[in-house]
C-alpha cells in the first residue's frame, strides 16, 4: 500500500494520509524521486558544510563582545570553573541554554585532552559552522518549496556570497543560532507556503523550533508573533492550534529552560520576563548607545544586504510574496522602535531578503531561457534544459562577487583583528607559564577573555556595568576621559604590578611615561624571543579613536 502525506484542513502536514490498496510496493518512480531528493539534500549540506568550515577558519577578527562574553565565557566558567560573568548574568536576563551548547563542546575537549590554546580558539566557530550549514540547507529547502529548484539554487548562491553572512554567521552569537532556527522553523509553518501546492509540512516541528529560538533569544518572539498570528488567521482549526499545539509546546520548552536556568542560577529565574523588563520596558539597552529610528532602513540593513539590495527589492516586487516581505518589514519596523540598534539584531531576516535576491536572479535567467526556447514549439517543452546566461546575468553575478568577496575577506581577515591576535598570543604564552597576570587598559570587553586565554591567572579589565545612578560614568568611560588618572588610581591598589598590560595604540602615547616608570618594557618587534608584541588592529576608526594596533607591555623582559 502506498501512503502519501497530504495537507489536512488546518494545514498541518502530519495529519491524514492517502491510502491506495492493491500493490503494497511504493511505485518505483516515487521511490526513485525520493532517493534523488535525499541524495541532492545530502550533497547540498556537505557542500555548505565544507564552505562554512573554511569560512570559520578564515575568521580572524573581532566583531562584538557578545560573541565571547555572552556565550563562550559562560560556557568556559561552567566547565572549567573560572571565567567572567557580566552583569547581565547577575540580573538574570540571559538564559544558559545557548552557552550550554559550547559547554558541551568544551567538556568533550577537556575529557579528550584536546583543550590546547589553538583548539580552544578554533573549535567554537567550527561548531557554529555546522549550525550555519543547516541554515544554508534549510534556506535552499524553503526557497525550493516556495519558488522551485532554480530559485533555490540562486538563493543559496546569494546566501553564500553575501559578505555579512560570511563575516557574521559563523560567530558564536546567540543571534546566529537564532537565524538558523528561524529559517528552519519557517520552513515547517504551513501559513508561509502556497496552499495550492501539495507538500509535507509539520507545524508542530515549526512550533518547537520557534519556542527554542525564543528561549535562546527572547526577542525572536517578534518574528514568531507575526508567523503565529498569520497561522492563526489562516487555519480553520484555531482552537486546536492554540490549545493543543501552541500552549503544550510553549509550556514544555519554557519549562525546560526554566529548569535549566534554575539549576545554573541556583534560584528560579524567568529570563524572558527579566529580558523584557530591561530591554523594552526600561530601555536598558540605550545605555550602550542609540541610533535614529530609521537607522535599519537607511543604513543598517542596507549595509548587511550591500549590493544585493536592488535584487532583493526586485525579487519582492516580482514574486508578489506579501507574507515573507511583510515579515522582513515587520521585524525592521519593530526593532526601529528601540533606541539601541545593532546589525546582528536583524540578522534572522537577512536570509529571507537574500531569497528574494535569488528570485530576481532566477527571473533574469528564466527570461533568457524563454527567449531561447520560442523558436519552435518543440523547444518550449525543453526550455528548462537550456543553460544559457545572458550578458546581464553574467554581469550581475560578477558584480555581486567582486563587491562582496573582497568585503567579506577584508572584514574577516583584517579589520579589528588585533584584539584576537593579542589574546591568542597571550594564551600561548600563558600555556608555557610566561604570563602571571594581565591588566587591560582599553574600553571594556574589547578582547576575548578566559575562554580564549584558557589559563586560570588573575586578569583585570575596566568595568562598564550600567549604574543605577543615571548619568554616572562607568570605569571604562572615565578611563577614556582621563587615562593617566584612572591608571594611577589602579596602581595605588597594586600589591604587585601585573606581568602584562594590554592597550590600544591610541592610549599608549598617553601612558608611555607611566608604563616605563613601573618597569614595563615594549617588546622589540625584531626580537623573536620576546614574549610581547605589537599587533595590527584596524585601518579605519572603529569606535572612538583610530585603534590602529594593540600593544602588549611586560615587566618580564630582561635587558
């Protein structure tokens, strides 16, 4: 008997089945088609995985502190017993669910004795590359389900070629895993698909993935509020959807994360509620800077899309897919209402915008195929086999590659690499027993921390915990205003000076005399036996001044 999945009344693909009595064997054509699809999916995943592994190994730069301080640092403390927890963990506005993924990785490395400085620095991004590859695969599958195989191929090309996806997607931000789960979850939601097509969907899987995304990052609820409302509006079984699916699945995932956080925090903590209070009700994120309301529309999202922007707009217009385009608009609009804005906050809808770019490229290709196939009626039936790229399509692809590949490589290999290089260097030196303590005289969280150093030695950085007293400057801000005053204050409390001091070159000239007076010496770049070095950081202004290089001073150098 042949059993084929079909969509039931409420759009849930795991519902009924069509039963054909008679021959108990699945027809060879159906079996062959399924087998080809499985092989194709496997090849696409392996291709994406190979690409993302290389992508992960090429990333040598620092982007945002949360990549290390809100995931790896927490995981390192959990497994090895030392690491720094920022103020967010003391106020209970972060869930341990995401860091536990990397805690598992660290535990495996620890048990196998592979937790060397090099492996510790590379393994987390390699692990993220596996997640990213699944995101790429599901982007292909979603595009294929919506618009067909040709659009799916072009959408995958856009995903892999986009500079920001290359630069950001393999980092250990919670936003990156949220993006993967968003694409996977949307694939399973019936309301996003064309109801006239017969395809397997599983809304319950979509709900589980959506709940996990919200548990990892509560702001993901912005996306799933839209998708869930759309599903509620379109499904005929509204009560079943809410009572038998949304509430049970949501309760199970919320219960699991609350139990995990109870175990890790040592008390009951409702992270989504604390997160909502801080970021939305009290605008706590504004402490880290604000942007004008239109920033995502006028700068942020356009920079992420870069030269794919015209194609994405064309794809939205040509596809007439109001559901997905409205999702992108909804997310950008809601995030625009918040004062504090960052590129990575809207990362989950970047792949959706790139799907529209793929749609536009497929339309350009299709127009050429159509022109090539109208010479005779016989050729019309074979137009899908004709592969011919027009000059317009060739120029479009070359333009995308020429503009995105150099940008991706520069941002991943050069821009802001000094802080990562300095910490990797100090990690190697500490592994050899040459580092006793470190003082970071730079804006807070400018470097990775114990998760990269992987040695339990004293370290001190300038604190930037938000003050309850409005307008009060933190230690990091006071240092930027009066470097010598803050350092002199710190030195007065030293029982013994740190063995190493790390700073940006922009502050070095202001503190050189103080450092020399306290017996610190700059490493000679030509002395390969010295245990300190100067590291290139950036060609362009990053935050405040031009932080062109990172310099490490030590009081352990003889002579």
